[in-house]
C-alpha cells in the first residue's frame, strides 16, 4: 500500500467482491483510518483503478486537513 498509495482486494475477503482503499493519517503521519470502496468483481475493471483511487485520495486529503485543523492532530480531538 505504501508504494502504490492504495490497497486493492480482489475476492481476498469475500467471494465476488473487489475493493480499493487509501489510508487516512493524523498530523503525525500515523494511520488512523481508511476510505474504501467495494464493487462486485464482475463489474470491476482494472482501468477503473486510477479514477477511484484519485477520488479516495482526495477524500482522504480533505479528512487529513480536518484532523490537523482540529488542534492536536488526533482523530479523536483529544478524547480518549
């Protein structure tokens, strides 16, 4: 995932389901969450990957900025 910037899953978790995911990091670069998408494998085409990854990365980037803007850089805003 680090090298490509996203993770892919083709029926590794559930038969007939493929998915893509990107990491969401806090202000310290620590992974705290992820955005993912899933699609029936019969509809999945590798040519779709760049478009979906770009959308997931944009959402992750927006979320990461919100985490940083929250003050202490954590996803919980300082709550346990």
